[in-house]
C-alpha cells in the first residue's frame, strides 16, 4: 500500500523511518507520512518513466505494452500532464489490429478537410468482435475503449491536440446502418429485416 494506486505493477524494497508498521507488521499505518511517501514515489516514478521514454525508447514501449492498464491510469490524472505528453504517442491501446498507439493509428488515417484525422472507437465490451468486423469491411481502424481509462486517454489526447484528432464513438444504433452498407458492398440484397428490428 506504499505505492500510489496506479503503480501496483512495480515491486521493490523501501527503507523509510517515517513509516509506522501496523500491529500485524504486514503493512503500514495510513497517516500523513504514508500520503507523503506515496506522493514522492509517484513523482519519482513519473519522472523516471518520462526519462526512459526519451533515453531508451524500445524498452519504454515494452514496459508500456506489459503494463498499459496501470500506465493508462497514471496518464489520465491531471497532475501528470508532463507524463501524459511524454507518453501520449507511445501508449498502446487495444484495437482491431491488436495493440496500437494513437500515433500509429494517425499515420494510416486519411486527413480531413481541416487537417485533422478521425479516430474511431467503441466502448461496448460485448460487441467488440462485431465492431471489428464492421470496421474491417469499411477499411477503418477502431480502438476498443471498453477497458477502464482508455476512453479518458483518447479524450485527453483530443483535448490536448485538437488540431490532430477528431474522435468518433461508434454507437449501437449505427450498427444497423453499417450492416446495411456492408451488405451493399458484398452484394446482399435482403437485409431489410435488420432495419425493422433496430
């Protein structure tokens, strides 16, 4: 419990005389000293990861892929703006193409008339495979933001760089339209039943 909540992927030994062990000696007393240590450790971790992202890019990317849940949680916290900016283009998100960074997504996305690029994403856990099939039929990529923090990360990215990105969340009502469009592409003429049951 000494680490910040988002840093549970880290392990190590900490020697600190300011922390008081609890009666069972299996944890520490929750007090102001613990809060101060957590804050100091959090700042240290952010600083080290930010430095690693610049010093050893490949090692940092490997860490990001292994611990993306916790690092996403850290990057969306307002107090870690510098960390977010350092890792925003390196953070892998789940997509129809496997783990994909926003930067990789944007390289393949067509530019709109205003110079931005449209980023499609979904938030429905139970419909991921269907959305992926539809995205493939439309020749677009789509991020799966059903996991905690992923949608917040994308929204923060769009707020930070509005000249790069416009977000488009794929909603369930649009699925029928997508299916009808897909049917036209593959030559199926009798999908009217879907339209009636939408």
